[in-house]
C-alpha cells in the first residue's frame, strides 16, 4: 500500500523542561514513540522519602511524560514501536513505568537496552514488551500498515552507543536527534556517522528533523571529549606526588570519561576503586558489551557493608587509593552526600582532593544540593577542582553544521524549555527557514501536521 504523508508530530515531554523526553509521530495508521524519559528534579525530592515509586506517583509529580494526552489524541492503539535514542535516564528512564501501556516492542542499541534491564531490576519491574537490541549503524523492520525501516545511526554524545533514530517513510526520513555533539576525537567509540546521514539526504531527503537544541544559545562549537581528557591529564600530573586522598566524581553513564580517569589514575600508582551503585550499574552494562576496557584496572563497591569497609581502609591509608564515586550533583543518598553528612567511615581533611569531572545540571535543586555539599567539603579544608568537563550537547555552530548537512524540510527544536529552544529558531531563520512554515516551535502536549 502506498502510504503518502502527512506526518503528525506530537510533542509529549521534554519541550517545557530538560527531561522526560518523549515525541511521537503518526503516519496514517502507524505511530512511533521516540524516547520515554524521566524528569529527575522532582524525583530527587521524592527519593528522600522512598526508593520505589509507582507510575501514579511519578505522574503526580510530573516526572514522566504525559502520555495520557497521547491517548486522548487516539495514538495509543497505533503505536508500533518505542524507539530509544540512548541510555540517559531522561531518555530511557520512563520506559519501566509506561511501556506496558503499549503493545509494541522497545528498541535501542545493546548498551541502552542493557541499562534498561538494570533500571527495571532496580525498580522491581519487568515490562512485558519485547526488547530488541539493534547495533549502532544498523536497522530493523517494523510492521504496520506497511513495513518500515527504522535505523539507529551512531552519533557522539556523553554515553555509549548514542544514536539518531531514523524512521523511513514514503515522504522522506524522520530523524530524531536527541542528544548529540559533533566530536572529531571521541575517546571511546566511533565518530558520528555523517556519511550515512548524507546518503539518506541524497536518496530520500529529510522530511522532519527533531533536534537537541539545548545549547543553541551558545555561540560555540562544543569541544571534543579529548579536551576533557587533557584537562584530567593535566590535573593528575600535578597530583602525582600527593600523599593525601584523591576523590573524583563524574556522570556514571559517561564511560569514556571514566576511561580517561582510570588511564591517568594509573600513573598515580594507587588502587582505583569505584564506589556507588549507579557507577557499578553503568560500568557493568558497558563491560557486558565489551566497551569498558578499564574493567581489569578497577574494583567496584556498591553494597553498604562493602562500601563502609573499603572507605574505612581509604580513611586509614589515603595515599593508596584513587576513589571514583557518585554525588557530583550533591544528590541525596550518593556517596559524597553521605560522606559529607558523616554517615560513612571516611572524613575529608585539609589537603585532600575532590575533583568534579562534571558540570552542575542547572536546576534549582541541583544548584542548592551541590552548594551545600561544596560548603561541607570546603569546611574540612579539602581542595575542590570543579568543571573538569566538556559538554555532550551540540552548541549553535554544531547545530548550524548538522542542519546544513541534513537540509531538512521541517525542523522541530527539542530538549528544553521555551527559552532554550527559542535561540534555535533564530539560527534556523538565519539559515532561511520560516517560523510556523518549516520551523515548528512546540510545547509539551502540542501537535503539528507536516
Ligand atoms: Zn543524553
């Protein structure tokens, strides 16, 4: 059957906030959902009270996408697949709570699906949906009114096996591009597969481009992960003869960054230990797909008694260890938070070192939590090294680059609130696009037909 457009695009979540990403598209009788993420800040508050939450609780605090709206739009029965772009919680974290509402498989790259497996176990949930792993740079056929090719094209970001998800339709390709950066020197894994994108442009053209516009206001090109690696190397060289404690905290899902930390940690001749549950979770998912080359150089500790035991040892022989731990956002319950509250048998002292290979995700709760944490650590006289980090998100000039390459017919800025998405519309206007004609600036619970 010939299935010519139009295509309906539904902004479900991630258009009023940085989090709970979800977008749906409908072509005649077939729909696809892209991503199903969590909005973390309200959960951080909830987590102080409980560890296991229900879908209803998460809906009430608006931590998951409002897919009830999607249901009101009549989309639910036509969903053929839930397509997950990458392993960050704001993209995959909602799946255990919402996927069972759809008679559709959940599909993503092996690393992403491994992480999904871990978060299901963490929440004591087992979704009934079929789970399908598709290697980066390959495709899968989805049956609807017609057969669709859905392609997962590798792009660089700040976790492993991140992809642009491409749904091929009779009126051109729909490219879902949350999240990415254009890194010419990735520390782990391949460069973005621009060649394949160019082929698609040539063979069928891009009908719609749903794109991570979070940093579209930054007049810059996002620096390569290699820069963060040099920053770490530079810092570790100066710490070479130190006798005091060295702690590092970074995003647990940032496997390339963890690799750099271990690589340079080795020159310090210290035992490298990873402490905290989320670190263990992502590292074991990476190891499972053979993408944690540093696994032989580290020991991991996640359970309470073992964490206490090893931290007691660190406290007594601080010069023997390099500790990589959770807590760079000051998250309640993280290792750093518990150390600062004297709940663990390690105390920071003067001349100890606390390295944050991260940036603060700018929500009021994170800023407040980190501020409290920093004050407590500083009070003990410890040296703090902040922002040993580069971002995983494209800046304005990367966005210009990718739009030039893809030359899409329609652009839908995504991954942020109105203020974050607006600069992307200005960039697009510079490039000859027109608001409401081929630029579609959307909010959560809005639909556009293209
Ligand atoms: Zn991401």
